[in-house]
C-alpha cells in the first residue's frame, strides 16, 4: 500500500510512503535534524 502525503493545500506531493500493512495510523517524518512532523494517516 502506498500513502501519499501532500502539503496543506493538497497540491504538492511531499512524501510517498510504502507500507506492507494497512494497520499504520501514525508516521513520524524527519524533515531536518531535531525537527519532527507527526502525521495521522487516514
């Protein structure tokens, strides 16, 4: 399963995540050192 994460305007694709399970509900993306973004997948 591939999850696509867009910017806040949902126009620019920021990340594509491939997962082997549909049970993923939270992903932490590290953009810069010491700066984390938490994303809930729907």
